C-alpha cells in the first residue's frame, strides 16, 4: 500500500477503573450505553486530573476528525491508503478503507467503545476494524521498501513540502501523526524513524496536519 497513515497515541480508552466512581463519571455512565463508557475530557475533566499523562487522554474527538479527513480523502477513494489507529494504551487497529465512519460524534464514541471492548468491528462477514496483534515496530517492519516520516511542529521544517513524496506509487510511505491534545511522542514512536518533519511555521491541529500531508501526497502522485 503506497501510503500508510498511523494515527499515534490516540486519546481513545475506556474509563479507567480507578476513576470510575468519581461523581463526574457516575453522572454520565449508563450500563447499556457504549458512548458513556469512553473516556472524554469534555465531560470527565474533573475526574481525569488525577490520571497520568492526562494531556494525551480522553480526546476521541481528535481521532474522529482525523478519520473523517482520511477516509473521505481522494487517496483513500482511489485505493491507495491504509489507516491504523494506535491508542494511548498501545493497542493497534487496522481500518477498512471502505468504512463509513459515523459523522455523529456520539455514535462515533459508541463505535470506539465497542471496538475497545471487543477488539473488532464486524458487520455480517465484513471486517470493518480489526486488531493488529503486534507492536508498532512490528507493524512498521511488516511493510517492505518503506520510508517512515513522523510529523510534528518540533520537527525540521520542510523547505518545500511538495517534494516530501516521490512521484512513485510503487514506493511505500508510512506517515505518523500524533492524535493527542498536548505533549510529545513517546520514545517508542520516535525510534521508528530519524525523519521528524514539520510542514508549517505554525503548530497545527492533528486533523489539519493530516489533511495537509494527504493532500501533498495526492499532488505528488497526481491523484486528483
């Protein structure tokens, strides 16, 4: 697959057991409601302050926006995109490029909670989201003849972003975009590549950076 996108350290997780009894959690938690089982900073902020690395957690909205951008892109519609979600808790999921992700945020949260509970999303015999049973390093190494680029505002500014990608669909690229609110990539992410690249003088939201990266790839390969 020419372009593989890894959405790294996504703020997707079920409500941790150590804060489940907090009033902010209990107020919204419903036994038969998948969306209420997902940690969400917008409604669980007062309970989350005691969590480690809180700035990276409870932001399913970032992943939602990134998936809407990626799955709706021209490169995906042309069959030249593969997407993986890597969660804060180190789970990895492969997204079927034909997945029609829910536009409604609450429905999306329900889908993600169900995924984290069951480790897959399947309709009849169609696998929409499946778990990759391995590490990020194993995932990257499973792709031959690839170039891995990690995108961050802390990276080296690309002099000409239009030259980031070769006009060669036979070449595999892996691009890594952080799906967290604040902070920096964990060491295990940074060890995947020595190319840390910035594509703007400004700090960009994850979905904006991802959309720009995908567009640059589309332009380089005349996928219009």
